[in-house]
């Protein structure tokens, strides 16, 4: 029962290759690919994510409101109101 455990040193080259494989597999896992059965066989298609966001409308509304406030402030200062 006295077995010797031999420890091996992992080279930098092997560590970097494993790290590269891990990063590449992580990137490939995040791509939305779905298999589609067609008359010609099975095809892989990349899904297009269509997220509904209202960022552009919010940014535009904020800009318009800031501009209106600025113009009103200038008009009051100049005595137009």
C-alpha cells in the first residue's frame, strides 16, 4: 500500500492551450445556433436575437426635454416670457 505519487509539472504551453480551448468553447457556447431539418438534410442556422428595447426613444426624449428646458431658460433670461 505504499504507492509513490509522482507529481508532474504542467508546461506553460499546455496551460495556455487548455486556457485557449476553454475560452474558445465558452465563446462558441454563447452563439445562438439551432439545427433545422430541411429536405436536403440538417442545417445549422444562426438565430437572430430581436430584443425589444426602448433605449433610443428614452435617449431622444431626454435630449428633447433638456433642449426644451434650455430654450425656456434662455427665453426667460432674455425677457421673452
